[in-house]
C-alpha cells in the first residue's frame, strides 16, 4: 500500500475517470480506452474495493469549452466527502484548463481526497504534491495550446498554397489538392441556371421567385458531401452568388470563431473577419 493512502481514504469509494477528446478517438483509439479502464486494477492493488467508473465524458474535450457532466458529477461527489480517491491514467484526462484543474485540486485538498495516475499517488494536502499538481496542470494546458497553435499554423500554410479545402460548395467535390466539378450533370445544370437567372434578372430575390414559381429544387450538400435536393431559399441563392469558388477564386479566413463567456459558461460564435 502506498504511504499516502490512509484508512480514511479506503473507507470511501474511489472514482476512475475515463475520457477521450473526440468521437474519432472513441471509435479508433481503442487501446487507449483499454489502458484507462485497466486503472481499476491499480486502485484495487492500492486497497480500494468500491470503485465507480465515470465514463460519460468519452468524446468530450477537457479544454473547458464543452460541458462535461461526468466531471461535474465527480467533483460534486468529492465535495460531499464521498470519495477517497479520484484516478485517471494520466492527469491530463481530468482537465486541460486551469479553471477546472485548480477547482479539482482545491476540492481534493479540502476534503482530503488523493489523486491517482498510472505512476504516482498525489496528496493535495502535502505542499510538494500540490506544487507538482499545479505544474502538471500548467503543462497540460500549455501542451494543448501548443498543439492548437501548430495546427493553426499548418492550416494557414496550407491555405497560402490554396490547398486547404474545408467545405466544398455544392457542385464541387474535394480533390487531392483542389476542387473538382461534381460529375452529377443535374447539379451542374442547376447551378448554371442559377447564375443565368441572376444575370438575366439582376436580383437574388427575383431569381428566387422564378425558381419558386416554376417549382424547381436546388442541390445542397451535407458534411459528408452527399447531395440532396430541396426547395430553394434566399440564403441558398445568395450564398452561391457570393461564394468565390464559383468565380474560380480561392479564399480563406472570411470568418473567424470567437469564444466568450455567458453566465460562467463558454459560448462559441462565428463572425465575418474584418480583413480578408
């Protein structure tokens, strides 16, 4: 038994926290899941018999931008003094932002709950362990910021070469390095008809009314680039008119994503960039 694990810790239950950041990781990184669930054996070796597994946050990032019900429930149980230990294979599974990480460490210090990973048992009431936990939390946050920064820089460099294809407009398909016309002749002819009517009527609204009057549908695509047809709207027609891809131009950075806090909760929004 580890000398930091006391009888008062073993008299309470232990919580094993399991998390992965995205749905892709949940579906494909199965070995990571197995290793995380295997932490149950470590808790049993340390002396715990009552072990609760909290895994409803699988597929949720710990960057602090999404609500994690599993994490919140775990912290609530710790606050009530029901938990002797919280465990994860790596401490970065708990949180990758200072706000949630410091909250967890402080609550564990107050109620005397230890934190356990694959290598060490941390007692937040001990100043050295609390310092080490603070450093690990800062490093986890820095690592996430560094990965995000590298990703953004890579995207920008690819965009400078005109090779960054995020969403292909209807009538086009993503090629290896450029957009290619959709081989569906019906979709091609429908888009050509939209531009012909825009030139003829010189008005998005009038072009829309013409399509509605004749009962014609226009193609739209989803995230998987699957084409389906629907009754046209003003926004659909206007987006075709303003999309630079139909004019043979490449554009990146027309919009930017912003994060703001409302009522203590992060909210994301998208706005058009001031410069393009």
